[in-house]
C-alpha cells in the first residue's frame, strides 16, 4: 500500500546571496509534492509521486533524485515543454526570495489522462496541494479527477498558497472545495484565513475549516509550533529551536512527518511531534528536501511535550 502525491516537480537553482551578484548557483530539485514524497520515503512510508516532466536534463534529474530517495516515480514525459525551474536567493536581510520560471512548463500541463501512469500503484492515501490547481485548468482538472478516481481512500490537502501563482481571492473558493473533499487539511494561519476569513485565532480557524468536512485540520505556526484539531480535540506542540538556514521546504517536511505517522497507524500526538521535528530539520539545510529526517534521526528523544485542551 502506498501514498500517492500528485504535482509539479521543479529544478531548483539556489544561492545564499543575491542572485544579482552571485558567481555560482547550486542545483537541486523541489516541488512541494515531490518534497513530501521524499519525506515520506525517508520516514519509512511507501510512496509514489505522479507528475509531468520535460524531456530534458532537469526532468531526468528530478526523476533520478526521487528514485534515489526510494520514491516510486510515475512521471509522464512531455517532449513539448521544459521542466519548470525555481530560483532561490537570499537578500541582504537574510530573507529567502523565490522566483519561478515555470509558465508553460511540462508540470503545469498535467492532464487527467496522466493519472493512468499510476495504474498498478496500490494507493492507500492521496496527497494534493493548492499549488497544482493554480498551474492551469488541466492541472486543476487533474486534481479533481484524482479525487474522483481514488474517492475511497483518505485524502490530504496542503493549502500551500502561492501568491505568485494566483491571488488569495481567486484561490479561496478552490481551496474551500478541496478542503471539503479532504480528510486532512494542512495550512499556515495566514492560509487558514483564506478558508475561514472570520477566524479569531488558529484554533478557531481549525474549527471553521473542520466544519467544511475534514476530520483532521493541522495549522502550522512556524516558531510557535503547530496545532492539530482531530475529531474535535485540540493538541498543540511547541516548535523545536534550530539554527535556520532556509525555511523553504519546512512545510513539506511537516506534512510528510504527519502523514508518515498517520499511514503507519501512529497516534495523533506522535504525528504532530514527528511533523514538528521534521519541519525543524528541513530548516537547517539550504535545499528544499535535503535536510528532511530519516527515521533513525528521530530516535534521539527531544523534550517536546504536547498541550491538550
Ligand atoms: O514548499 C517548497 C516549494 O514551495 C518549492 O519546492 C516549490 O513547489 C513549489 C512551489 O510551487 O512553490
């Protein structure tokens, strides 16, 4: 049995300084759903990733990295478009800036017929994000088609709002529709407010989102940790303090941590603790997913006590 993640994988060029002055760029790969797949594989949960890549070096790199990390890659190769690219730089104040070169990319041309690439995958859980429906009408239709095709399995939806792809106003109805079809919703508090604009605080937002349908709503609160509302009960977990190099990918690591424990049948407290620890680990590396923990990395205990109420 396997988790299936669906979305666009990208090439990533990154530097710890301003791209205007950098003389070297490091090459890597990213894409939220691909990052989640790697996080799941590292934590021992069988996982497949489905998406389109170009017939180019970046596409082959994405596929190779995912396979090397133990992900069952279900890539549709599209000779008519390039693999998308993301540039990541750091400004003078230490903030990471992301610029996309993905308009017209192969990943954005994902289409419902591509789901045939998952034939034979014993899907036990489907993971989607709010990035894919922002890419194109056919990519949005593919998310819907995936929800129809695997309607009997649990679905997780990470809002992952990308303001460079669409406005909050345009995206909000799509997010609400996806949340209503999901069993698990992940959101930052700012993202949660797109689904529940009148919410007074993260707990209120989680309760309003749960009213749309999902039994599990998990709100990522950055340095304040996270809050999970599961079957009406709230659990909070503080953050793990780390030396932050780059926060890009931390949300994906968090999601992978929660989902890995969920599919392995572990209790809510363990899901939230692993999610918080995985998110912190991801912040200690410049790449999107290179810092994601393996199961053995979580063996050392940390003093992370949940708060119930
Ligand atoms: O979460 C990390 C992602 O943001 C990054 O890998 C690129 O998927 C990406 C996106 O669309 O922003």
